[in-house]
């Protein structure tokens, strides 16, 4: 709707009522609002009727909430009332445009402290469940805070916006840069928010293979002795050092990690011990650790443990042992926590290793299937490098073996269709 309204709220009610052939008495009965009040509102004798009065009238006349809000915010200037209307529009799932219009009008409230206005709006946004609405309103807070020099809420708005953005795994590279930008305002965040930001950035950096940056962020988390993220930050730090070949540093942090007694940390210790055993050439010990572990571990550890064991078997050309694992394969997509990019990456790696196994045993069609499937999982976390490698490997396998062109074409067509669907959801 245009911001220039061609009639008053009272005229809107009167014209709509007459167009439907409804009398004031009927409108009063349907809305529960006294006839005298209806008459006064229609004749603009009440310059600023309460929202609790006009909303039932609007509903009885089948005037959309968005239309009512467009009219009402033109006459309402009280911040408390506007805040109430904002909460009402959110609860009744109004359009983003309408919600943003009410919030903007609220922030324009005269004779009110801009910091207090921002603080109250920020508190309401944190209670909203719809992340798209949150995202829109955090952007509004950021813009308003910039124009009014409210540094804490520039920082808080950007911080919250980043936490929402990073959940879209198809845009991890872009959202990572946005998260790093928040660091310019980190001193304006609370201690708890600062630690959380560094932890989230550490996971983000590790997912994108920015291991040195990941290490820096993890160390910031570890500076806070009371942090709930300390154990998990240590775990990521261990993996990051291992990934860049700094094995001594990795093992030193593993010693600290072993002091935690959480169920998931105990399981991660077994996985890391197997990694170190294999790296030092003691593949027998690594295999024994993983084989025993898979009999008792939680569902969360099945995929990384199976991946690691299958990789060990392939490295040593133990194809029969690898076959046994896959015949009893429990590492399926149903175990993947798709809200965790690290888990998605691990599953993608596992599918790639399965593809390598099927190449080794001459099951070419299966190998192409798993290479294409792992490419799709890499695409879910914006890992375009590994996605392209997997697809190129699939095409290389196809071109160097006697494979039905139609079979490969069907696999690729399915991949591109599913990949397009993922992009449509982002």
C-alpha cells in the first residue's frame, strides 16, 4: 500500500461497511463494540481510537490486518501502543513489510531515548521464533543504531544477524565474512556474547578449512575459564592442529581434553587416539580401537568412526574387511545432524571413501553413485572445491570405464535437480 492514504481510518470503516450492506448495529453486534463508538470512529470524532477497539471492527469487516496497520500507524504515536501492535502483528503472522513498518514507526517515537527504544525492540526480537522476521528486524536495529551512534546495538544486531545467517549452509563463505566483520565491534558485546561469537566463528572457519583462523578463535574461547564452550573448543582446536600437521600441539591439547568427562568428549578421545595411532604407523592398534568402539558408541559417533575405519582398511588394501563393514553399514543419512555443518562434511567424506572402495573392487556404477552423492552433501555446506573434485572424479570414472552413458546421465540429472532444490530453499 502507498504510504499516502487517501482516506481516514473512520472513512475506511464506513465505506467498507456500506459496501457490504452492513448496518452500524450489525457491525456492533459482530465486533462486540458499542454502536455509539462505531459511529464516532466512522465520523472521525475519535482521533486516536485504541487498537483494541479498531481491531475487532476490522476483523468483522474482513479488512486485512496489514491494511488496518497501514492506517493505524499513521495516527498512533505512543511507543507503548506501537510496541503492543508490533507484538500483535508478529503473533498473527503479518507480512514482513507490515511488521517492519510498525517497528520503524516505534523507533521514530518522539521524546523517547533512542537507546531505550532500541533496547526494548531488541528484547522483543530475541523472543521471535521466525528467523526471517528476526533477520529483518535486526537489520532495522543495525541501521537505526548506525544513524544514532548506538554502538552496543550495532554490535548486538550484527552478532544476532550472523547467528541467523550461518544457519544457511549454502552460503557459508559469505556468512563467514559477515561474522568476521562483527569482530570490529566485539568490545561492545557482553562477555557471554563474545565467547559465543568466537566459538561459532571457530566452527565456521574449520568447516571452510581456514584452520589457522580456527585456531585463533578457539584460543579466544579458552581464555574464558568458565565458558560452556571450552570442551568443544578444545576438540575443534585438536582437529585444526591435526589438519595442518601440527601433531605435537594437537596431542598437547588432547591431554587437556581428556580431563573432561562428558559422554561425547570420551567418545571423541577414542577417535583421536585412533587417529594418532594410525599416524604413527600402528594401524593394528587403530583398527582394534575403532572396531571395539563401533560396538558400543553412540549414534553421533558411528559415521566418523566408520569413515575412519574404512579409510584405514582401504589404505592397507584390506578389501574383505572393508566389505564386511559396508555389509553391516550403520553410517546412514538418517544419523546426520543436518544443523551441524561438521557432521555434514564428515558424512560427505564418508560417501567419497565408499566411492573409492567401489572403484577398488571394480563396482564402477556404485562408485559413480557415491561420488555424485558426496558431491551433493558437499554442496549443502558450500564446499564447492570438494564438490567439484567429486563430480570430476565421477566423470573420470565414467570416461575410463565401460559404463552405460544413460546410467551416469540419470545420476547427474538427479544430482542437479536436488542441488537446485537446495538452492531454492536457501
